[in-house]
């Protein structure tokens, strides 16, 4: 029997923080507490003595809120954090762990803002289920934003973050349930929604399990000229409403899918898909085409390339192969090959040294015989696989770690499981050249 999900199943996890406990941190005493917590080097592991010292002045509830906020600030604004590129000072960012985990980074939000700006520059965008405001802050660089969040604490976080961020256009945050639509939809020209995919330890990749559900999402699609539905990259795309599907990766991790609807989908091609690769300090790169299966694979040439996950998940590897004049090594397009060295945003390059049928014993023998080729270099063997072979790559790396800085790509070829022994390409030259490819 199918269970009927209730609002309680989708209630956000705020890590035990309440709106009152977090609001206390804006008072004089709360700011002193935050300053005290910030002095600790490891907030996540405060010892008993440190906690006892804090408890002399503040309650356990307020200390918990302060440590939660401070730890989120460190994670969000670190050099590799989602909000490192914003102008928010460390003492002005507000978040709780789950909201930060679910938040869109500013680099990805800026990319989505450009999509809206191309079709509707300056128009009002509804950001439904805005969380702590990551997408709202990015979208506001291109358009005015009306951000809506049902959870009182997260709406408060979004409000504080929006006030602390310099954006090109204003952000208005309201705490409300988007299912009641507390405003006229005719006010907005575009929408962005980040529906929950269930909390309390259970996640779903099914469209029917989103919250708010398909009826609300499809109502927004029908009534608002342009839209974006933020999805998990693991979603079952076959269940989605019509639109243009885009997969986005950030620093080689596929972080989200977006279903574009209305005018934006029309400009991108409603039956096509896109993949976008975002890397720190580099311009973003996108490819658009029709999803297509790979039907022919070949043995690796001099260079083998690992394709970015967004391109693989969007099934655009065939389109990429045509553009680069390369050939596929695996049927999913995850590994491709060329006789030429290519520098490309969607590719990680490896120079091929030897290709052999996979056997751990034979692989170890080859590595032992060629260990002299790694003299003067540092590093351990790296194992990468494709094709769901069930290998324990961590254990295999430990067993082979002393053979030098090789990268072993293990994959399914036409003649069975194959190992390509490679060197990961680096712009910094190594002291010796790789062995002649076989």
C-alpha cells in the first residue's frame, strides 16, 4: 500500500536551532557569544571545559545556536565554500547545516541568473522554497527577486543574507507557503523553485515525491512565462514535465539539474539538453544538443580523457565527440580518446602508457616491472573505474600504492574488463617522460 506523505515528512532539519535561539545572536549578549565561539579553532569538537566556560554566561540552547551558525560561516565562506565569491563578511552570513548543504553556490546561481536575463532582463523573478537564499542572491544580480520560504527560521536566514549582500537588484523575502500563493502570479515574469526531496533520512529521486508536489510545480509552469525547477542530478528525468533539461557541474562534481520551462526552454530548444561546466576562476562552458546513445567504442590512443559528469548525465557525449573529433572508449562516454592532446573544460587528460586485460596480479606485475619509470616522482597509484564492476578501489589502491604515481583506468571494453595504465596530465612537467604507449 502506498503511504500518503504529510507535511511532517518534509519538515526541514534545522539542527536543533529555533528561530528564537538564532535571533538571540543578533542581540548584544548574542554577539558576545558569537565572538567567544569564533575564537575556538575547532567549533565542531568543543571540549567539556570550553562548553563549561560558555555555560557560565549562556544557555545550552544559545550556545548550540552559536556553534551551529559559526561552523556554517566557516564552511560557506572558506576558499572553496559556496559563498566564497560573495561580498558577505564572515559575521553577516547566516545558515544551518542542511540549508547550506542544499543551497546553490553563487557561481551556479550566477549562471542561472544569466539564463533569466537573456529572456527577461530586470523582470521580477519568484524564488519559491528559497531556503537560506543562495539562488535569490544570485538571481538578484540579473533581476528583481521575490523570495518565498515556508519555514520561519530559513525565511529569517534568507532575509539576513539578502540584506548583507550587494546585488544588482532588490530582494524581497516573505515567510509563506507557496502552496497558498500569497500574491498574484501575474506580478512575476519568471520563477525558480527548489522543491524538497524528502527529509528525515529518506531521499527520493522521483518527481511525484517532490514537495511541493507536481500539482504546484505544474501550476507555476502554466501560469508564469519562464521558469526553472531545481532537481537532483539523480532524478528520473523521464517523469518530468516538458522543458529543456540542463545538467550543471561545479569543480568536476555534478551538483544539480535544472528543468527550464516556457520562454527560456524555447530559446534553448525544448527537446534538446544542455550540460554546463563551472570551474573556479574560469569562464563557464556549455554544450547543447540532442541526447544520444554511443554505439561504437575503440581502444585508447595516445590520450584518454575522462568526460565531465554533467555531459555524461545529460547524454551529450556523442555531441561532444563530434565537436572534438574523438572516439568513445566506454559506452557511457565517460572515457574518450584521441591521438592529440586536448585542453578542454569538460575533459581531464591522461597520457596512455599501457593497456591490458584487467587482472590484479598481472597489473601488479607490470607496475613492479616499470617502477623504474617513476624514479624522481612522488605520489601513489590512483584507481578510477567506470561501468559498475564492484571493485573496492580504495583497497586496490592501498595494495598497489607503492608502485608510483600511476593512474589506472579500469573499464568495460568490447573484449572484457580492461585496465589502461596512464599518467594524469599536469601543466607541471615531471622529471621523466611516460613510457611509449602500447
